[in-house]
């Protein structure tokens, strides 16, 4: 990086969307923030991202949330992603995602899905 500036990503898990929690409009009832997630992310691009996350998850055995954090950490300029948890299991998942390293093909697939 030329300027050597980094960023801290807020809403790193897109309010739970990239964990696979919200896949259809009816999933909006899963949490108070569900309607905002469904309205913002359930579209062609969102479905492409979920499909890519699912494929990488199937190949690696990692969860979609772990993969999303690993992808963010692999981006130039990322200092840290911010993600919240409401259970101990979610904290463990976040920690695994922080340590996960994805292969070049997986990173490319995820990046292309988000374009």
C-alpha cells in the first residue's frame, strides 16, 4: 500500500447476513435488525455472495461468518474487522475467522461474487 493507511471495518458480517442467517424475506423475523438486513442485502448481489460463501464453506469446512472475516482480513489495508457476538459459540466462531487463511482461488471467488 502506497499510503500505508488501514481501516477498521464496521458491520463486518453485514448485520449477520454473511453468516447465512438471512436467506429469504421470512428470515427477517429472526432478529430486530432482520427487516433492515433483508431489505438491504436480499438481492442478486447478496445471493451471489451467499452462494460463494456456501461453496467456500463446503470446501474448507469453515462457517460463512469465519470465511467472511478471513476475506476481510486478507484485503489490503484492513486493520481489523468489527463483529459482535451474542453467544459464546459466536465468539469462538469470530476467533476462528480471525485466524483463518483462505487460498487465492477462494479469495478470488468471494471477491468476484461481491462485484
